[in-house]
């Protein structure tokens, strides 16, 4: 009987791996801490790296010509590359697109204030790993062949995981999951992105997920410090018809809260830390102290984000703080301010998702948080 069950489990794993697309993700720390997805593109396949971003939907790769770029994809060397014409269905789905003199669909992708990327909407073969160490091909995947980016936007590509009609998630009609171990440990090799049937979406605690404008919204209900709920009206986290809400995002490392939530959490940190450390005012709109996180924050209480349905994110020291300079650390939660104006939305970044597997179940409209060492998921 046990042998039969083991056999069924083995066959189920094999079936799932046939429709599972896996990629190693790894951190790169420069101006911003991002996770990069390692994929293969073209025929013959070329390894490329793209920043994992649930806050946008288009997958694009920097293409040649690109003077000064360290890693580019040359479409002229791929036998499976093709551009999409202006009258194609996918081109019409883009929010910002226009036609080139050669009838090619040119996209413009904006990423916040002053950051943008543009190029030719195209199709190409993508190759991913499977859980049984094989490979899976995605033929004619829609992607952007990047031709221009801002100088401040020094990326070799963006792996958009948002959900709209040009996203790879939508093209595969799949759920996905990622496991983030340690944001600042480049030697940790167990971070992983999985799309398709192999995505780990049934483990951990679930909370409702809304997809609006390709973005993923969750229902945050409370924040606690050492088990004590902060005095925050949960209505400030709700989305109205056109604004507000809480977005979960991998395109930024920090967490950003609306004014009242930020101030409540900031004040709780001040009560705990001010007694022993001196404040630093070197960072605008940030709560900072002189000291070293690993030494001076020993014993700092756990901060928890509480979501509808009982799901939680538990934030330790490395998830709540960062060390921008050798003698200064800051709270890695900021107020959502743009041009001195407080915004109505909040955003949970990758730092708060460290040591978690996060599963996006698109069909059941829920997201799961499982605290784990990603190495345990390798089997």
C-alpha cells in the first residue's frame, strides 16, 4: 500500500513537472536591491537576466545595439525571433504603443517617476528548467526587445509578473510562486521562481487576492509589534473605486505605508530603540539610527503584518531594517510620499517577503505566505 502511494506521488510530481517552468532567481545589490530571473532565450538559447517584477506585466530583454551594455540579446542571431506588426492583437493590448516605419509594434513601458524602457514587441522561444532537471520551452512567447532605457534605469531586462494580456503569466494561463531567502546573500542559491502547475500555491496561510490593472492587491487588516496591535484604522488600507489599497510587489525592496500606518509603526519603533541609540537624520523621510543592525538591534521584537483570512508576514530585523552605511541603519518601511504629497496606497516590497514562499493562485484569487528556508523546497 505504501509503495502504491509512493508511486502515485512520484507520477503526480512527474505530471506537474511537465507543465512547470522554473528559474533560479538571485539578488543584485546596487542602488536598489532586486531579484533577477535567470532564463534562456532564442535559438540557439542565450542566458539572460531580468529583474523580477510583480508590479509590471511586460517581459523585456535588452537587445542590440546597446552601447555600453554588459549583457544583451542579439535577435539577428536567433532563428526563432520575430517582430509583431502594429495591427497584431498583442500590440493593441499595450497601453503605450506606436507604429514604426517598418510596421513594427513599438512599446513604451513606464516604471514610476522618470524611469522608462522602449523597444519592439516581438516573439521568441523561452527555455525554463523543470523540477526533474529537464527543460520546458515556451514557443512564440511575447516579449519586448529593448532598444532604449533611461540612464538611471540600468537593467538588462524586466521579468514582468503582473497579470494582463501581454504578460507571460497570462500567456501561460498559470499561477506562480517564488521563494525569497536572503536579500543580501549572493551565495544563497535556493531562491526560486516557478510558473505553471509546479507553482507552490497550496502551502502556508491564504488571503484573498485582487488583480486590478495587472497589479496584485491584498487586504491588510492590522500591524502588530511583539503581539500588540497598533492603533490603526484598517479602513486606511482599503481600496476605493480608483485609488488606495495594498499592493504586493517585487520591484522594490522597501515597504511603503500610508501616513497613519507608517507613523504608528514608526512610533512603536521609536519607543523601543530611542532608549539606547542616537537618532541619525541623514536620510530624508526615514527613521535612522547610528549603529550596526546585527549588534544594536539584538532582541528587537517581531513585527507582523496581519491579512484577511488569518495570513501573516512576520518581519525580523533583516526585514524591518537596512544598513545604508557602515555606521547607520534605517527602518525599511517608509511613508508613501511623492512630490511631498501623501499617497493613499501602500506597497509591500521584497525585504518584507524574505524567508517566505509566496504563492499566487490566479484561478482561486488568493495568495499564500509560507515561512520557510527555500532550500527545503528544492526536493
